[in-house]
C-alpha cells in the first residue's frame, strides 16, 4: 500500500517556513551553546591561573618566613639577626615607637625574589615573576622596668605576576606576632643569691661549693658575686632585727693557701710542751706588763688562786709541808680556828696566816670568799709578778670534733683541749648532768642570747675548692671566724714568796701554781654586766705590744683592729669574709666606680646596682605582653615543648619568655635543651633531673635556660647522683601586699630540695632559702651542692667557652599563627 501526501500550493509554503524556522532556531541554539562553552572554559582557565599565582605567592611568603625564622636567632646571618636587634642599640633615650624596619628588599628601589619559589615556577614552565617584601614593625615596649623587651609584628607580602602580562597579578599579605626579648637580668651577676638566713654554711659534711667565673678578675663586670642574706634570722638578744651576722669557720686543712696570706701562717705550731701543732701562731707576754687596767681584785674568783691560798692555810694549820689533808670552806675555817686557839706564838708565820683567814669570818670562809684576806691578796700579787700570758689562734675543726656528730648536738672537744690550760673554750665544765659543755657554747646559749654562734664547723667553699680558687665578691653580713685559746701559764715559787713570811718549817719548799685557762665570758651588751678579767678591755693591744713575743717574726699589725684587746679565749669573728682572698674589687657607685677594700667592712646589701636596696627587695618581674608561649599547666608545656630527638633523648625546646601558669612542672623527663629562653612558673614546684644544654653550634651559638619559680620550689628527681643541671635556677616567692600567708613559713620560701642527691649546677642559683641539712630532703652525708657561674649567664655577649665567637643575650620569637591574612588581585602595594 502506498501513502502520499498531497498538499496544496499554499500549504507547501507554510511547511517550508516551519522547516526554515526550526533550522534557524537550531543554529541559534548551536551558536549559543558554543559561545557558553568557550566562556566557561576561558573562565576556568583564568581561575586556574589565579590559583596558581596564589599558590606561588603563598609559597613565596612561606619561603620568606622560613628564611627569616631560620636566621633571626642565627649568628650565621648577620643581616637578618642584626636588623631585628637594631631596637636594642645602646641609646640614652628610649627608641621612638612605632618603628618600621625594612628587611627585604635590602636596598631602596630594589627587588627581592624568593629564589626557591621562582625556580619552582620556572621549572614548571610558568612565565611568572615573583617578588617579596618583608617589614618588621615594632609598636610596643615592655612596661616592666627591669625587663628590656619589645613587641611588634612581621609583615610579609609576595606578588606573583605573569612576566608578559604584569597586570595579571596576585599579592598575598600576612602578619605574625614578634616578641624581642633581652634575657639578661640583675641576678645574672650572681653565682649564688640567698635572701634568708641559712644555718648550714658551716656544715662539715654537707657542703656548699661556689665557683666564680673562670678567669675572673676584680675589675667591674668581670667577677662573680654571691649575696648571703640574713632575713628571718632566728630571734636573739644579741642583734636587732635585720642585723644578724653570718660566720664562716676557717679550716686550715682546706684553706691553708688562703689562710697563709690572710694571717701570715706558714705552718701550724704548738704551745710549749704540747704535742699538738694545731695553732696558726702563738704569743706570750709577762702579764704585769700588758695586764693594765686589771688589778688583783679582778682575780678574786680565780679558782686556782683560791686553791693555792687554801693550800697555804692548810699547811699553816698543820705546820707542815706537804700537808696531810686538804680542807676548804667551813672545814678549813674550823681547822684554822683550832690552830689559832691552841697556839701561844702569835708572831709565827703559821699563826698570822691562820688568824688572817679566820678573821675573814665563817660565812665568807664557807663561801670561799677571800677578798678581805691579806694572805690571798699576797698570793695574787705573786701571780701578777710571775704569770706569763699565753695565747694562740686556731680553727673550729682543731678544737671540736665537728664532723663526728649529729647536727642537732653540740660537738665534743678534741682531746688536746681537755688539758686544763687549753680549755678556755671547750672544756666541758659548764652545765650539768649529760648537758656538759664548754664556756663558749654555754655563754651563747644562756638566756637565748644567740645560739647561731654555736653552729661551728667548716665554712662553705665560697671561693672554690683548693686548687681552683676563683674571685667572688661576697655581699651580706658575712664574717670569717677562728678561735683564740688563752691561759696564764703555771709557775714554780716557794712558800715565803707566796706568803711574804719566812718560816723555818716551810723552808726550801717548792710550790707549783697551776695554769689558769682564761675562759670565755660574754659581757651583756645592754648593761655591761658580767665584766670580768677575761672580757675587760686592756689598755694595750696585745698584738702590737712591744712586750709581746710571738712564735714567728711576721708583721700582723694590719690585724690590730680585730686583735687583741682582751685576755680571754674567744672567737675572732669580726673580719669580713672578703678579706680571705686578699683582693679589692671595683664596685659601682652613683659617683662612679670605686675600689672596695674588704678590711673596711662588709657590704650588707647587694651593690651590683647604683641604688642598692636590701636583698629581700629583689625579684624578677615579667611583662606578660612579652610572652612567646602561654601554657595553662606544666603537663601542657611538657607535651608541647619536650620532644624525642630520634635518638631516644628527650629534648626541651626553648623560645623566649614562656609562661606556665600552674605546676607542677616536671622537667626531669628532659635530658637536654636547645635554644634560649626563660620559663616562668607562676605556681607550683619544678622537678629536675640531669639537664644539660646542647653543645654550641657555629650557626646558633650557645644555648641557655633560665627557670624562674614565682611560688614554688625546685625538687631534684633522679635515680642517680650527682645530678648535673646546666641552667639558671631562681625560686623567689612573691607575696603581694595584703597577703595573709606567713612569709616565714618554708612553704612560702623558694628552696632547692636535693632529696638525698649531690647536685652540680652550671649557671647560678637564686633562692629565698637554702637548708642543706633537711633529712632525706637535703644533701646526703658527705654530699655537695656545687654552683658554678656559667659565663653565658653572667654575660651572654662574651666569647663562648666553645670558641664559637661572641654571643648575644637576645631571643626573637615569631608567632606560629597568622594575625592578618589578605589577598589582593588589583593594584600593587609595592
């Protein structure tokens, strides 16, 4: 079957129109679709190109930031590091802020191209030109007076543009916070600084050793200092509050090199007839030539004189020599009275002697008070004619067994001082029962006068160990101490001389007057009472008297202000401790440097500044606006800053001033640190084991760490001993005004607890309080706390011991987070 369409002529025209319309519409549609596809492709191409420029600009910024960060604290890049340090240039006026410092390009009108990014673009076939600009803008300085620091930002801008179409460009700008800190502080000049009284400076078996700067001198700025404070000195009657003295006991065995020059001692000597050569030197003088203004009545209580007089009365009452029975007191009175009553020869020597005795009265005889007896006065006159006054000087270790005792018990005397004539300090004839002690201890313990004088021993090694002496200027009320032993020597005479009577029955007699130890007697400084022949001031100085004969011919006249105006055995405790080295130090004063002569007196307060103030007034203040890192807890800090270096060692990474708000801060997990920084712990304790600085590198120089505890203690936490810490440690508790906390409580005094370990510190140690004897929390027996001043803490600008050139005290910290980020695809900004 066939089908055909037949149309009329008008219908065929309409159909043609429809077909042409459809073809035209399809053509328009095809053209439109083609145009849309071409625009989208072009737009996509432009977007890809722009993203490529952004990526290259970001790469340029990253390259700039990485380069600046890597070199800002590097000594290898003198340009970048010096530009950041321009703000610290010495000036008499504070720098004007804000201040903009152009880093790159280095010359005006020049361009700086981040080479790695540019090379990457060229290698990828991109005809793109990349240029960068970097500025340091400093807008703020620290408001804390003793903290030299600034804050600002680092602004980096990179432009990426087609070389053939420079108008097709992208600029990327970003900023990072910058903190510029001078880490130096007043405390850096001190190898040791302790505000409060420390009772253990003389501990013979738990020792503090200080080592000053190696190669130090006495010129200003070249020697170490140590401040030994006396805040919270135990209550006593000797010193007003704040004036308590600290004494350091010389020890010949440890300090013969220093004692030799201080006291002109070559070898130790002995008293005549003594086998023990424990003395620095000895002297002797005829008492009658040097004893003024003392008179016979000053010796009425001398036991040896009483005993000799009683022996004479016994001999007279028995009319024989030697006597058969020795009586005293009431028995002697009765004995003499019987003789007087039974004899008729009232002109005999025996009668006159006994009559003189009984006329004194029974009560005085019973009390052994012979002041009114003519015979007793004759005995004393004989003593004045015959006595030889001997004295010599030695150290505490030679008198007492200072190392063989519980620290809570007074040391026992050595055997040689138990001889009668040498017992003026230590012979245990005072006290009662088991509490026997020598005169020195007894008189200072009486009435709570000052028990701190009884802490005898061997002084801390303030100037380094033997063979390693280093100059250190000691500040504080610190004095040397050694001891004088004095006695009136025995002498031989006869009965007639002692009595001024000639009696046939006593002819050819020989009487030995025993030696008289001149015991220590403490005069009461308020009333002047307790004055005796021992502590009465003589008219002449025994040291310089022409009647004094010494065991050598050394000239010690320079010691005259300190020796010797009394006869008694005593402590010589008024020579400033700085005299031990024989050095004079340059110290600053408002009118310029002056030469400090230690013989003129102590330096009671720190004098490293022009305006000295009491030691307890010194703290380190931190401006929180200058922090590079801020951590809420010690655990957060350790998790972020202590990392494994790939060899199994834990490394602490430092960067400027870092705050840890609340402890504990356990740094015992780290064995090494890198960088420069101050860790400020606001509250809590810091635990430390062995922590050393990574050896200096030629690029970054020396590493150094400062730890500052605002309200806490250092605790040693280590299985081994000694523990070595190469850092500056400071624990100074600050109690704000109005605080109810007790500043005397050890909980509110920054301390170092060694916890049974010996400790070596290369840096310095700044504390409120230090107690070496503290049971298991102190040093071990025969342990040491050694503090050596690190030159890089003392003066970070000095050449490093590693010979890596001069260092600097600054740390520049650049933030990890962008504080501004902007994209510009329009006009150029540079």
